[in-house]
């Protein structure tokens, strides 16, 4: 029997448990992460960076409030991330959230710190209006500052924050040099790549015609898109660089397209011959793939001219990646006029690992090739599956066991171009190259964070039209049919229960 005293005791116990749980929760932050890429868990690389902090890091997060839910989620996720950083750094990371929209003084403070507003559409009382929103942060260590100007929804927040702390706390940044003087594109022609690299690297250029060998302060040398034949002396420089523990990235072309004649032809630089001694051979041929980009073709119908998208197998979209830090999180990379790589092991002390492959329906065409936009491609054109187009090379290279290389069989996939011909490249093209240079020159593990987070899930272009239609209607109709089936089942159960109750004689 419940008495007044028992009720009071029970209420006091419940009240005490609630207070105790809140006190524990305030001091112990626990969160279970069931996302596929562990997006809400700190990586080993971040924990290592935090453990090496000698001085406190202050993060002033300038985030607007009362934003649409999809944008307001960025603030919530960033605050949760900062809580993880504070807990894992023994209090070395201190943060504060400021709302620049609250008054003019705070807004001026945000703008002077380098955080600029963006304009977003907000629906209010059945009307759409534009609002200034701030989604950035300033990271400070001592007298040094670094700005995260904008955190967009779905971005790699951990990489942005960890690389910022790493840049401020590191005494020296890894130095990456791009070879020039042999027809390579300038850094201005690779502005996306140069901008992404400069976050945690010092980026420079060298010219073998002006210097003897690779300077000793260079951690990684990148040779991207050479057009001229390299002298034999330059290969001696490369051998010496590798023997001294240097890291090397090669993105080379063995074929080229002549846009004036519409033909594809061989291109000789000597790099492919030099690579053969390491068990890597970039073939002098064009790779074609059924999973490819489209080009616009002008067509005339009567008095009208219009553009029609046409699939162009010479520009493959690569979606097959190895389980490797360089390719972690990548989804699709476009390689224009790429060549296949043949792996021919010659030394058991050197390991060659394919990083990216063509699809199951790919093939090879030897130059000279004449690009026919109107050609009808058939199954007989794509008979060679999974051709490598990128490899990593590790082991004892030139007598040094502490060096490695990355080789791409295309030198144009990270080139924006210059002037009016410049074009914006898709993010994964840049991520693949930056990941490779991170992996070569930085051993902290930040390479795995750059692509943390899913950005897209494109439909496999190799699927037949009938299969695509089936999947579309299957995804649309099955949930509806399941709901209807559950409704019918529940109706039947309730009707049987009602009939049973009505048949009971209570007299």
C-alpha cells in the first residue's frame, strides 16, 4: 500500500537521480557514432596533434543563430566537434561561440577577423527573404592566427580544424616543389591544387636548368604534365633525390590529343622509360571506358542549332579505388585522355599497389587515334576490365627503404588552365592529388580527413536503361506498398479483435 511517506521518498530518489545524471553528463561527454565514415569521431591523426600541443588553442566561432535547419546543423556539428577537441586535449582547446548578427560591434569584429557573411534564403510568414549568415571561425595559438572563413554543410570539419591547429603548432611545414621548365603547367594553371596544398604545405617550384639536383630542403618533388623530353642528367637528379629519402609524385602523359586535327598521338618525355626499372610502365595508348564524361556537340535541325550531350569514352570517370589512405573517401575522379599502367614487378623489395582502376567495361586504343564524336560504341570496344591508372610504389628505392612514389598516367586531371581557358575542376580530382602529396610528405595521417564525409552517390553509368527505370520505380513504390501492407495487416488484426470481443457473452 502506497503511503504519503513512500511517495515522497520515491519522488526525492527520482529527483536525486536526475540531478546526478545531469552532473555526470556535464563532465563526461559520450556519443555513439554509427556513421559509415565515423564522421563524428576524432581520428588518430587529430588526437596525435592535440596530444602534442604545448600551449592552449583558442577557437572563436562566429556563427549566426535562427538559421534554416539544414544550415543550423553546421553550428551544432561544429560545437559537438569542438567539445570532442576540448575533451581530448586536456583543456588545451578552448572555444567560444559568438553571434555576429546580435549587434554591430560583434559583426565588425567577425569581419575584421576575416569572416565574411554569406547570403541565404529564409522563409518567414510565407515570404522568402535574404539574411546575412556567418559560418566561420578564427583559430589562435599565441600570437599566430588562422581563419576558417566558411564551413559549408557536409564539409570535412575535422580536417579544416585539425589542419588549422597543425599549421599553427608546427615548427616547419613540409615543402613540396613542382618541376618547371619542361612544358609543365605553372602553379597559376593549377590554382585549385596550389590553394588546397598551401593549407599544410609550403609550395614552391624548381627548374633543373637553374639548379643542380633537388635542394635538400624539399620533402616531395612533383612532376606534373611534362611535354618536353627530359635530358638524361635530370633522371640522375631524380635517382639521387630518392636515394636521399626524397618522395616523388609523377603525373605523366605518354599520349596527347591534337585539338586542331582531332587526333591522338604519342608523347615522349623519357619518364615512362625511367619508371620501368621500378616495375611501373605507363603504356603509350588511350584508355577508353563506358563510364565516362559527356561532351557537348552542336546539331542542326532546320533553322535551329542546339547542343546535345554525347558520351566520350576518352574521358573516363574513375570510381574504382583501392582501400588506401590516398583514396579514402573518394567517389569519382575524371581523367581526360588517360593511359593504362602495366605493373611488371622486377624487384621483390619494391611493392607496387594499384590505387585506381577503370571499370569492368573498358578498353585500349593505340595511337594514332581520330576522335569521332558521332561514333556508336559497342560491347566489343570495352573488353578489358579494371585497368590501373594510378599506383603507389614503396620499398627499397635507390637503396633507401624510407622513400616512396605515386604515379598517375595522366598529367592533366588537376590542371585548371589559364586566362579565359581556365575551368573549375571537381573536388575529388583535387582531393586525389592533394591526398597523394599529403601521404608522401606528411606522416601525421591528416590525409585521411580531407575526404571524410560523403558528398555524392552518382548512378552507375554502366547500368542499362531498363535497370535504371526498374530501380527508380522500385525505390518509389516499395515504401508505399510496405505502408499499405502494414495498414491492411493492422486493420485485419483489429477487426479480428473486435469480432472476438463482440462474440463474448458477458451475461
